[in-house]
C-alpha cells in the first residue's frame, strides 16, 4: 500500500468511485435538489407577489390572491361533493368501492 500523504490521508481519495457509489451520488443529488426546490418555493411565491404588487398595486394584488384562493376552495368543494356522491352510490348499489378504475374494496356477488 502506498504511504499516506498530507494530500491523501485516507488513501482512498484518488481511487475512482465504484458504480454503486455513483448511483448513490445521483440519488443524493436528486434529494438535495428536491429539498432545495421545496425550500425555494415559498421565496419564489413571495417574490412573485412583490412583483405583481409593484405592477398593479398592493390592494389589487391582495384582492387577486384572495379571489384565486376562494376559487380554489370552491373547485375543491365541488369536486369533493361529486366524489362523495359517487361513493354513496357505489356503496348503496353493493358494487364495492372504486374510484377512477382503482378498486379499493371489492364485494363479491353472493348467489341467491
């Protein structure tokens, strides 16, 4: 084995990484970018709000923010009611519980 030097105290620093080490680096890089994206998203939203407020005014920007939030809540409520109605119909018919092709609970037909 070669002698350890000040530049290479671990004796492995100059050895090329194995294939499994490269895959671990790729996965770690993906995780780092995901975490960075999650942390950067609120900053980007605040920056976008500041830009919009500078362009159209703070009051109008707040109004647009509240209007789009209300629209989102209404859309979610309507979609939720439709899905609940489908659930009740499915359970009442005895067909089982299925959402968009995904069978969550299958009740077999009983003879008789």
